[in-house]
C-alpha cells in the first residue's frame, strides 16, 4: 500500500520525469486499466489548454474578450472547469453564466444579454503536454485514453495517431516510430522531448456517443449549444486518465470473471449459505504484439480463495482471450447479500502477465479485482407455484412471463427500493471519488437496496461501483442509449466496441444484477431490432451470468432468447414480446406517474400544466388489496417522482442575492413551449433557467399565505421549504399507494441532482470539495429523511382517505407490527383520540388492511400521528404524521409555536447534539445549515413538551465539522405559518 501511494504522488506531482517503474507484482493504480509485460507506465503532467483561434496573439488569461487563450489545465477534468479556474469565465452555474458566457467556449461573437439563439460550436480546443523519453526504446509504446469526451484528434509531435469519437470507449493507440522520431533531441543527452496534443475539433462527428444529458434535460441546465449534428453539448475534455504503457510482446486489456452457481435453482433464501459450489471462469483478454513469443508467457491467477497460484501458458490463447477456471466450494465462500439482508463478502482476484522473469526481476504488474458470490434471477413467471417452477426447469422455457417482475438474490425475493442515478455534474472536472462514495452511502443509509444507472448519463467512476459492492446496493444498469438527441444505438463497429468495453469493465461487480438495453426506447421505436439483434445480443455473448432486459420500461419483456426461470440469455435469438390483444394487458414494468412543477406567470425552461397537477395525495386514495406476495400478479415501477427546488444553502449560492426568490426578484421571462415539458425562455430571470418552477406545488399545499414574489434570505428560505415539503407530501402519498399495491420495484426518479435546480432529486447537487454552498455527495432533502425513517422501512403502517389503513411487512422474519394512532388538533396539548393496533405478519411480504374506528378522523382533527413499534417489547421505531387535509386548509397553523433548541458541541468527536422541545404540536421541522455534515433526522415532528434529540455529524471519519459555520447558518422551518420567528442564542440555547 505504501508503494502504491508513492507511485501516485510521483505520477501526479512530479514534472521532472514521467517514466515510472512499479515494484514486483504490484497492483496497478485504480485509474489504470491496461497492463503490459513491463512495469513501465508513462504519466503525463503539466497540461495546458489553448484554442486554435491564432489570429490574435494576446495570451492574457484575465480577459474574456481575448480571442486566444493559453492556460494551465487539469487532466482528468473538463474545459469549463479549467476556464473557470483560470478566471476566464465565472462559475457556469451562477445566475445565467452558462448562457451569457458560452461564446468563450463555443466560439463566435458575444451573446446578447437577453436573447439566446441556438448556437453550434465553432471553436477548437487543444489540450497539450510534453514528456521526455530515451531516443531509442526497446518496447512498443501504447497511449491509453480511458475516456475522451467529444470528438478529438490525438497527435504526437504533429503526427496524427488516432481519433476519439466515443466518450464511453477506452482508446489504445500505438505511439508509432515515425511520430516518436519527430521528438526534439535534447542537447547532450540521449533523450527526446515529445509533444502530445488532444485537439477537440468541432467538425469531428461523434454520432451522439457522449453523455446524452450534456447541455440540457429536465433537471440539467439547457445550454442552447449544439454540436455539428444538432446534439446538445456543454463541456468537453479528458474526464478520465490518459497515460502510456511500454509493452514488449503482450498486454492485458480486460479481466472478466464469470461466476456460475452449480446448485439447484434457489427458490428460498439461502440464509445458511450456498447449497452448491461456484465455478469461477476468468476470461483474460490479451493483446498480442508478437505471436512468436507466446510460448514464453503465462497468465498467473492468484486469489485469497487459492492456496497456490494457477499458472496457465499463454500458448492456450484462442486469439482473443484465455480462460482460467477455478472452483469455489460452498464451504469456502460466504454469500454476498443486498443491503439489509446480510453482509457483503468480497474476495480478491489478481491476474499477472508473466514472461518468466516476473518474480525475479519485477517485470510484471497485476490487475486486481474483487468478486462476490451470489445468485441472481429476474423473475417474470410465478416461480412460487411448484408446477410452474418445475415446468420452467424441465422444459427450459424461454422468454418473459406475464405474471410480474421481481428479483431473487440468493433465493430471497427482493422488494427493490431505491432510485435512479444521473451524472453528479455537467462538469466532469467536479467529479470526485468522495462524492460518489457518499452518494452510495446515502442510498444505503436511507434503506435503499437498488439504484438504476440511467442510460442518458455515463458509466460512473470505479469508486461508485466499488461502493455499491461494499454497501450491498443492487444495480439495474442501463447501457448508455436513449432515443433522444441522436443518442440512440447505431449498428457500428465503434458502438460494438463500446458495449464490449462497458460490459467487460464492469462484469466483476456483484452489485450489477441486470443489463438493460436503453432508457425508454421501447415506446419510441416501432422496430426494436437494433436492441434485440445487436445491442443486447452483444451483451449476451459477453456476459451470460446476469439477466438482460431490453429497455426500461419494458411492459412485456422478451418473447425469446432468455430463460424464463432467471432472465439470463440462453444463446438463442433475442426477440421483444409485443403485446397481443388476446393476451393480458398487464404491464410488468412501468414508468410514472410524475408530478411536475409549473408556473402560469413565472414560467421556466420546464413545466406545463398536466392532468395530475392538482393531485395532492393528502390523504392518498388507497385501494383495498390483500392479494400481495410473489404468488400474485405484480409490477415493477422503475421511475416515478416529483420535482422541487433544493435548500436555500444550495440554490442561493448560485444566485445573486437580488434573485433570492422563487420568482427571481425581477420580471418574468417570456417562455414558449418547444416540446412536451420543455420551453425556451427569453429574458434575464435566472430562476427561469432552473428547470421546473414550484408555484403550483406551493399553492396546492400552502395556498397564497407565502408571497412568491417576495425576495431576501428569510422569504427565500420559506419558499424553498414549502416547495420541498410539497415534494415530500406528494411522494409520501405515492409511496403509500405503491406499498399498498403488489409492486416489487419502487425506484424513485431520481436520487441525485445534476446542478442546483428545480429537479427531481432526493439528494441535492454534491460536487467535489462541497464548493459553493453544497456538501460533498449532496445534502439530503426532506424526502430522503422520510424514506429512511418511514417509507423505505421493511414494515410500515399507513392510512388514506376515509380512515382506510394498511400494515405492510417486507420482512426477513415473522414480525409483530404494533402502532398507536393519535388524532391531534393543532394547538392542543394532548391528542383528541387514540387507537391501538397490532398484527402479526409472516416472513416475506404480508399486507393487512383495516379501518380506523368510526369518527376517528372527524373534522375536529388536523393530523393523525402514528407511533410505530417493531415488537411489543422493543422501543419506538418512529412517529409519522398523516395529514387529514393539506396545510393550506389547516387554519390552526397560524397558532404561534415556541421551540427551544439546545446545542451541545463535541469538537473531539465531530458532532453537534441538538435537543428540541416545543410548547405545541410542530410538524415537518427542517433544520438546515451551510456546514459540511449530515443531520441524523429531519422533517420530523414534535409533540407538545416531548423532547427530541437529533445530531449533526461529520461526513467522513477523518473529517470535521466547521462549528462556526454551523452556528452562523443554522436555521429552522416548520409547517406553521408564523413567518416572523426570531432565532436567539442565550447560554447555548436558541429560542425560536
């Protein structure tokens, strides 16, 4: 570990030399994915960025009017981040800078301050670096670019060595001798200085093979900037590592461990361990430079599952790969389980390319991976019926069933609860491993067990997948295709290579449980042949260990090409099932519904009035249905959600203080509809560019008590609070309706935000270092706390209209659900009525409907509090509020509320203890601060004179809390309408 750290530091910081030798059998760093038969890696430092507008020689980087720029650059990174770092542009997300300053990176004249026509990029950008090498080098030098975003030509010493057209494809080019000979021979030495350039020419076609949400989606900034084909764009650059390796005869390009369970199909949870052995078939992909040397080489496999390395001669190479098989017995391994069901046991595999001297002279590197042992099935037939199960096994039935859709992991039926993940930023230079890890930790902490990697984004950093493996987060993984903006699948050799690289690179991760062809293409394409016979056929040829799915959503799945038993490919032709009117119309997977914000006057770039715009779901309409469990018809909802703005801390940091209002503190823009929920706006209102407004949501739930024209920090805080609570209340009702149904998939649209905006996220924008009012990995919105405390728990009790309630348990063991109902009137010191309920639930899925006593929810009450216990003897689990009417109709919310907040700091442990007590009922209390950290609970409820304690804790074990910033920026909102509450601090106690 120490040697690895030293290697990384030298590579990144040392400009004097770029050639590094790793120690014998040393595992390569995380950013390197190609291993050669030498231990030489050439890293590139001291990058510069310039543009090709050479008609002006002014190299000043302080003026945005300069035509020619020459600045330092960071690689990995992106263009806009480099321009901002050099102070050529301001933060693109501040006000409307991504529009008003886009001429700098796009080229062309200065944009009008108010009117923005669509523009195409004309400016060429060049990333350059220099490095030195010996004049003669006894090896082939190969340049490896893990990712290049947008079309670019790569040159060495003025000689073209390759063209990059696909962000999702790793490129490996030979640094050809004629290019190396053009290097400058340094006087008095045997070294040559070489110049490497990555030239981003706007005329290079990419066929849409870059992040589809670049430059705009209904949660991302609309740049109104386009490439030559008409696809939206934002930034460009080299978002991942670029380096060179020296190879003599061969190099490793991919390692794909394929794990096959040898036991019988598990139709019950394997709590005591696997009932059969596993065969691990390690596919080692090798690029041979000199076929005559094959007899000298071998592949060495080591693992903590092996007593001795397995050494396999490379002479068994089949022209593409070498296969090494090993067996992991059922007694050797512990199973890998999803979050909440067990531990995530991982085992190491390492592959080295050995030329015979590896262990004596240190001429080899190893490529390491971690694997987990688990079984996975995507079930669409009723496998709880023994006759159906036997038929599927005995007859090898193919295609998808029409019974429902759920996953079995290690035999356990999973209620997949989670969200969709989009890229954490438009600017890849702001990506960080810490942010991606924290995002996964947030999901696991909120009781999520599945995330969907959305197909309009990108293949996420390795740290994300490693964190999912460690935290038991299942991944429903799209390939990067959407049938919008020219980002659909094309039957080309480049796309074929992209699919192969994606699947091979990620195949070792046990967290990935299904490969999905595309996002929402089944409803957009009449002919799905490109996804059937090309995209998913390519996936099936590479990875037959996982289920495959054609599109999300796919209402009826496959007609052929997969085993009905588990959804894995069977080697036959893939064909999509098209609905036949003679069959059931039951859709096994669906997207929606969605609750979008809009404003009649202060419109934004997204939002139109829709049929469900006035749907509050307070209280929700519950349909009596006790037909729950895998034996009954089921559905899988892989997208549904509601929009909201983020917190004051997040959004205000991107706006001038004069715009601190949901109406932007100025006149409304003029917006015209483009298509569906997308508008184009002209004007100077910064809030018009923040995707969905919130006027309709705030008015629906809170009426006109809060002025949406008002500006300033206090008014803005209240407006944003009401917007976030509106999202929380609608999603609470929707989640209760979903849990009352027989859905085995509840994936919210979406987990995270892409920038501070009126978006769909449960978690706010979370860039590296938590810059500009943000926190690393994203601050939780109130909805996220609701998921952890209530909606995504194994067991819940919920009530809808007319006092109809249900108790739902998705539990490992038989469970006694015990609750106490309290009918409250705002301002009362005690509940008006109480009611106790309990019910024993068997292990697995169990639903019990019941009704509250007649008259329990009469008009004299405002809210029902439900105090839930996990068993008769265990302490309270949570207190949740069920509003009997929307807050605008709760007249008693005007009653003044006094809340005492005592703050106790633990500097050494890095947390603040917050003790709260209220003199009357206070609902949906939200604490917020600009400090880095996380509250242990939020959007909670206080009963009169009943104390509650929450904590504000540091994000990372080696981090800290900025206590001064915490105290300075701490504020509190609650459902009450007394907006003139003062915050006083006396003897470490705040009185509101």
